[in-house]
C-alpha cells in the first residue's frame, strides 16, 4: 500500500512539473501558438463541426430511444453491445465509450463487459472519413471507403471474437424513450456540448503541437507526428503512395492522443481501459491487413496529388459557420439534462 502511495505521489509530481513547463513554453512560443490556434478554430468551425454535428445528434436519438435494441431481437445476440458496436463505428470516437459508460452506470451491463466491448466500439466514423479525409487527403471516394471499411472490418473481427468467447448475459431493457420533439431537442443540446468539447480539445492540442514544432523544427516536416497527437491533423498528410495510405489508415484507427484523453475523461471510474489499450496492437494490425488486402484485391491506384489543402473554407468566407459555433457554445453553457422523459414500455 505504501509503495502504491509513493508511486502515485511521484506521478503527480511529474505531471505537475510537466504542466508548469508546458505553460512556460506556451508563453515563450506565444506567437506560434496563436497562429496554430487560429487555424484550429477555423478547422473546427468550418470543417469538423459541420461534418460531425448531425451524426452526433442522430446517434443520440438512436441511443436514447433504443431503436436498435427493439429491431434486433435475435437469440444469442446482445442488442446493447451491438448498439455500442454499430454506433461506436458509425457515430465516431467518443460515442461507443459514452454509450458503454451510460450502460454501466444504469446497471444494464457489467464493468467487465464494458471493458471488452470498448475494444471494438472505437472508430472515427463515416462523417469524419467522407466529410473531411475524403475532401482534404485522399480526394478519392474509393480510398476513403477502404479507410472506413478497414477500421470497421478490424472492429467487426474483434466483435465476432468476443461474441464467440463470451455468452450473452446482458439484462434486457423494458423501457425506452419515445422519439419526440423533446428528445430531439435534448440530443441537439447534448451534441452541442460534445462538439464544443471536441473543438476545445483540438484547439488546446494545437498549442501543444505549436510548442513541439518550435522546439523541434524537423517535426513540422513529419505531419504524422501532429496527427498522432491530434487526429484532425491527418489532413496535412499527402496521400501519394501505398505507404502513406496505410499510415493514414493506422492513424485513423489509433485516433490520436487528444481523442484518447477524451475517452479517458468520458469513462472516468466507470470501468477500466486496460483491455482497450492491450487490444490496440491487434486492432492496428487488422486495420493495416484489411486495407492492404482491399487495395490489392480491387487494384486501387494510389497516385500522387500535389494539392495540399489543409482546411476547407466557404468560398464567400461566410460567417454563418462561426455564428453556428457561437450558438453551440451558448447552448452548451445553458445545457441541463431534463428530469423526466416520456417512456415507451415494450414486451420482449
């Protein structure tokens, strides 16, 4: 017990020193930080939030209404874990972890089940792949489809392995929230809060990246490092060969340190993420293997594209996306969960 206490104290001291050091470096490199922050804000307002917001709202409606659980009633299949798997891969990185965390807190699944399920409920989702990566990196629908399908296939393989090794033991939910205007408004508010949280994380990590590039200028010529820290920087990578394409697939499967911090924050003490991190090497290997197999099977030609567009802005420099973002900020500050919801009782 004493050893654990000392270890925790040492880790807290190291974290505190690193935090103070980072603050000093941010102040010293304030001009570079400012430039990166402005670009990150533009990226969030004009590209990331417009691509993810609607998907986040609709996923919230599906989760709260239990649509998938009511449709998929097959003997031997846990509809709750299937919901987490599908929405985690379709909705984006934080959706699966958030859903599993809610299920654990409500007693619908055990901590042990959530620890295994989060391993295959982690993906960027089609909105990010087709809305951002497709237009800024691959510039090819077929390549973007392979990126999405390779990550999805890797998670599907892990999901099937889990189902084969574990018996279905989840409690069936008997009450669902009706799909009403109130539910949609609630999901819009919740999605607004999530989008602002994601945008704020991107802006913060842009300052960290600015400090790293200032101290180590050579990293600016290696965009994969920035993408490793914050996944939206994958847009800086030029997809001009098979090696770069596979690297993009691996980075999309990994998600970036920024996303991992969001997942850790969402999960908190609800369940452990040890199994999640132990499964990352297998998930990355499967992603690369499926991507390579699809490229060879369909004889995809990955040619060089010298165009390097980091962010997509409206041609008229419209302020509407910025106004929408400000509106989301206002909603997020006033957001509170409603105490009551209209329920639908179902017999299963």
